[in-house]
C-alpha cells in the first residue's frame, strides 16, 4: 500500500532562494515553529501538552536506541529546496557528523534518516499529505506519522521506500500497539505510553 502522490507546489512566484532569504531574516515569534510550506511561510504556535509529551517519549526511546553516530534533534530545520519547502519536524534522526559539518540554518532532507511528525488539529492534513509528499520527494528514508487526530482513532504510521512524491506504508498501528523501526534502527516504539487525549 502506498500513500497517494501529489505534485510539487507551484508557489506564488518566489524562488527557493527568495523564500529562504525572507524566512532567514524575518523576526520569528519565540516558541513558534516557522516553516516554508507550499511556497508560503507558515507560523505555528507551540504545541499542546499531549503533543509535547508524545514527542518527548519518542525522543527518549530514540536516544536510548539509535546507533551512537546518530543524533535525535527537536528543532532542526529540514529543507527540500527542489520542492520549495522547509520543515521543522517534531523529531529528526540525522548522523551527528552531518549536523556538525553543515553550515547554515538547515540540513537537506536527503541527509535525514527518520522524520517524525505528531499531528495537531490545525496541522493534521499538512502532516498527512503535504509533509509526507515533501519528505518522500526529499529522499527521507523513513517518515513516522503519529496521528492523534486520525478519523478512526489515534494511529502511528511508518512510511518508507520513498519514490518521487510518495511512500510505501510499512506499518500502521493503533496507540498501544508496537511499531518497529527497521535498520539502521532495529528499534521497537512502545506506543502504549502515548496519551490519547
């Protein structure tokens, strides 16, 4: 099963360099996530408590389980210039060496091994469709979507094997069921610790 592909956004006439320059020089509101999505700069307020709790629980599991040469980052900007987007995933697993030796404000998506997004009511569609397509287009091998607001109840979906603008669905689990991250992680995520409401 694969996610539906979508075409790259057409934007509103700004080039990637122009958008990035605006993003880099603007006054970012403290505590907010500022991203470039579909050719527009978006500002999202800090997440709700349960969102933060899930991200922290995942962070703790990943830090304990990833190989030593990998870092788990919470506020690292991930760029897909060819797609015209710059995301701030809730978590990103990237080789420490890449982050240490990449100057500037972002890491290219093809250097990210795992991107994690936890949905909020205001951004669930963006995480399910836009970011899924962007991460796939950028070559992120694994995308973990923790969807607290899924129509049938909270779900965790692991996507992999990116091709163009889509992923293959590797696993879907309800909160409470384990999710296995393949190599280079070989790690099982315990979703039973995630708050439901």
